C-alpha cells in the first residue's frame, strides 16, 4: 500500500516535471522568435531614422533654394 502511494507520488512528480520541461522549451522558442522580431524592428527603425534624416536634409535644401529665389525676386522688385 505504501509502495503504491509512493509510486503514485513519483508518477505525479514526473508528470509535473515533464510539463515544466515542455513549458520551458515552448517559452525558449517564443523568446527566440521575439528576439528575432526585435532585431527586425530595430533594423526597420534604423532605416526609418535614416529616411527621416534624408528627408529633413532635402527639405532644408528646398527651403534654402526657395529663400534664395525669394531674395532674388525681392532684389529685382526693389531695383525695378
């Protein structure tokens, strides 16, 4: 009787250990997937930042050209 009780307890413990091992493996896989996703998102953020920087530079160049043209027009208007 005692042997059966001990055997049942060991079986219960063994099942719980198996469950925990499977859970840990699933969590490790999910963690790897999330790390891969984070790396992908970091790359996308870097690309976006670079694109925004290029856009800002182009916008500044356009604004500078507009200012130059307006200055020429003002100068031309004043001398006419």
